[in-house]
């Protein structure tokens, strides 16, 4: 069913609640559709007497909010009204951020996600809004540098009203800071509000939570391999790369390719290993560690103690994991003819100027050209680098700021992007407020204790003054909750609530808080429910 946005015109000015989610790695997005249970699919959603409770539509959005004369484009949205109490009732708006929004309506309009749970509690409708330039909400079919210049944080803020997670979680906080009054209440999950160029701290939470033997051995393996590239012969370096089937890659591209092991932690949730809750049945990060420790699937070897297996065996296990469990089919899954073949390594050749990803200007490209534009242009940065010398690192130090900023010029030749023009992450943080202490009424954040993106949220351990604490006044200051053992956007997913009591409690607490703020709206405005 397709409807006009005008259907919501009477409700929108009344009470808007925002929820958002935040942060991504380079070809992966932060907010996920998540498990789709049979009772959550649209075909089984209860229909009300006044018609279907789910549908979608599109409306005319300004290409540039600062220059309306440029015209408009069609921006998509989906809605769910199974919990809506009618005109004058709240509306919860969310966006999946830096990806097409297809499929998010199946789960995020239901009580199997925090957005739907809040809607059920408050009698609200849910709208899932697709972010500009993603999916079918792109002003242009071809993403040239000239056409991308309207994909800005400022325009994205002016497009939205809502709740979300990861980058979209950061949008929640940024909207509260830059467009106060747009929403009555705002929720952000894993909101990455501080732009950081050298984000080596991405892996600090991973090191905190990973088994000690794996942490020690991966760090030792990285030091050894970096050492080969620094002081060994070219023959020794190529022999090492061949062990991973990555021969021919530059040293830095090799380092970034095997970074996919530590990256797996971001996709871990409480329900991940539980098939009954929609998980895969396998914690892929723990499987990575098993390989490193010499106990891959079906192995009968004893699990080593905290001392680990040592650098030689760790490198062998790391290579076995990469060649058996990760590399096969990865590059060819992107669909480029040049990347076909089970063990093709084209998708890791980021320093190769002829790489097809840099020539693909299509709006539905598989490598998220749009997100790379925002990283380079705003600039968010968030380069996921090796740790500084003198600290244990589970990522190669050949992966550094220069490695990523050089790619900006390959993506967008000619220097027409923020970094090249002298813009810095400090400039962006000065504009948004970053993770600074802000007295923002009815703004709540939820962050995971072991979220890979924790260190650029308000709960960061490196934030000046320490992790932000909740304001004593729940109605006139920011509320911050940290989910013990939680990872990226863990509070959003219904299966997590079943798998972990802490996740259930934080979802219930946030829902109760939102319901309290909703009632305050009606009392303050003197409006009847």
C-alpha cells in the first residue's frame, strides 16, 4: 500500500519521538534488521478495523535545505499503526542511517524492536524514514562528487525527526543540539557523537572482552607480521601474505584485510549463538579466536590456557581462519566482474587506483560510496587504525590515518571534499557539540559496555571528564544508560531481551521513561489523549 505523507499532517506537529542508532565500519552498517520471527512479518501483523496497519509512501524532500530552488527528490518512508491511538497520538520516527531501509519496516514497526515497544507503550505510530542518498531516496542516479555535495550532516539533520542507532543514533543527539524543539523526546542507541580521525580505540572494548589467550596471541601475531613488513625482505613479506592467500597486496592492504577478524565483534549480540532466538548458532568472533588458538571446528586439541599458543602457531591459526572461514566468496559477493572467483582479493586492494569500487558511481553501489563521502567530507574520519606504539594492538599499525585519507582522493579525485579542503573533525565537533556535556531535555542514550564504537559515544573512557553520567533531573538533562556486556545497539533487539536480563531491563526502563515524557507532553500542552 502506498499513501501520501499528507495522511500524517495532523499528527506530526503534535508529538514526535525520535529514536536512532549509530556507527558503521567501512562496508558494513551499524543498525541491522535483525532476526525476523514468524509473528513479526507483515503478512501476520494484525489488521485493525480501519484498514491495514502497515504501508509505505514517499514525499518531496528538498535536495538542499539551504537552497530550496534546487528542487526536490522523493524520500521513502514506511509506517506501522498497529499501536496508534489515532490523531493527536505520538509518532516514533527512526532511520536505519547509512543503508537502504528495505526490510526495516518488518521488524522496527513491531514490539520486537525498541521502536515498536515504545509505540505500544505510548499508543504511537512508527515511521521508518530512509536516509537521503540511500536506497530509492537518492536525488541522483549517479553519485559524482558534484552530486554528492548535498549529502551533508546539516541536510541530514534537517530531513529528520526521531529514534535510532549507530550513525542514526548520533543523529538523534545532533538533532537535539542543532535543531532543539523538533522532537519532544529523543532516544539514541550507540550514538557516535564525537568525530575522531585516529579511531584506534575502536578495538579497546574488543581487547577488554576477548579471551586473554586470544588477545595476547593476536597482538603478538600483529607485531610479528608488522615486523616482517618493516625489516624483512620482500620475499619474506610475500611469503607471509601468501599464507593468507593475500599475495600481491600492499602491506597496508594486507593489514586492513585481516582486520576483519577483530571487526567480527561488532556483529556479536546476546542472541547471536542462540538459533531459537533467531541467531546463527555460531559466535563468529569466538570462532575466529578458536582458529587462532589452534582449536578450529571439529578439532580435538585441548583449549590452551591464558598463556595462549605463541606467535608462530597464532599466525598459522589466523591464516587458517582467513583462508577457510572468511575469504572464500567475500569479494565475489559484491558482484563486480573483476572480483569474481572464490579466493579473489580485489575488494581488499584499496590502494589500487584502478579498483572498480572507485569507478562505481551508481546510487545502489555495493561498497557504500555515500558513507565514504561522509567520512571524508564532513569529515567524520573514524579511521579504524592500529594502536599507538607502546600499546598492545590487535590491528596492524600499517593501517593508519594516511592509509584512509589517501583513499579519500581515490574515491573523490580532485580534492573537492572536506579533509582535502582543510576541514577537520575538530571543526565538526565544535559545530555539533560532540560528546560535550549538554543540558538537553528529554534526550536519552543507551550504550553497550563492549561496543566497538563506545569510545566515540558519551560513554567513552577517553572523554574529557570521563563517561557522561545521567542528569539528576530526568526531564531537563541527558539520561545515559550503559548495558553491561552489551555491544552495538544491543538495546534495540527483542531477541536480546530474551537472552539477557540486563538488556530486557534497559529496554523496559527506556520505554517507561519515554512513556513518562509522553504524558508530560500532554500535561504541559494542556491537550487530551
